[in-house]
C-alpha cells in the first residue's frame, strides 16, 4: 500500500461521475504526491481541544519514516472503499467547505467523513480551490485483502499504519 506503484493519483481514479474503486471493505491511505517542500511550507499548525477543553497547538512535522516514498496524509478503514473515498473528497463541492480562522483552531467539519478534505483546506487555507489540490497532488492506495477475521484485522491494520506512517490528518486531541 505504500509503494509508489500502488498509489494512484486522485484524478486517475475519478472520471466524470465515475470512481474507479471497489465497493468492498478495506484499509486505505491518502498520500501527498507533489513536492514535499510545498507541503512543509504550508500551514502546519492546528489548535485542538485537549483535556478539560484546554486548547493545544499541534505542529505537523516531517515525521514520516524514511522508508515511505511519499508523505502519508490520512489512513482509514471502511466497509465500502469507494463510498468512503467519495465522502473524503467531496467531489461535488469545488469551493472551500471549511473556513479556517487565523488562530488555526480546528473547526467543526461539514461531515464526519471528510478528514482528507478538511485537512487539505486547513493546511492550504489560502487556496480557493481545494479540490484542484486534491485532484492534482494527492494519491490514494488501499487493500481489501483480509480473508480471515476481517473486522478485527482491518481495525488492527489501520491502527498499526497510523502508528508507523504518522499521517498528519489522523492527529486528534486527547480527552
């Protein structure tokens, strides 16, 4: 899932209304395909609500392991890869869906399933067309190969990959 050959550019997955992904359960990841420096020069701070409602400033860093060819943005699991992908991307909405304040405080997302879209809009908060960034600079990979004890294996695989790949948009506060 993490080799460049298994990662497809978002614009190669989507054609018109068609999404070339399976309607199967699996684990998936979104990847930054463009220049790493562009990502690292973007807005890398997010202010989350921590324990007791205290605000916590988190800085996204170049903390991806060296064996990854590309920076990982988000890891998730789903019972339907195709549907979950579409919820993340929000292809029907080319305009920004989230307004990020100067304080960088995390806002309520328009859905509970758009972590990738929210993350891109936060990191590139001055960009007016986040869907262009997603289509041109983000990739996607997945696996549906969980023949035994699939629910448990997807759960543990997602957790393991988050821990190893350190995707920015999976960071959440402790409560």
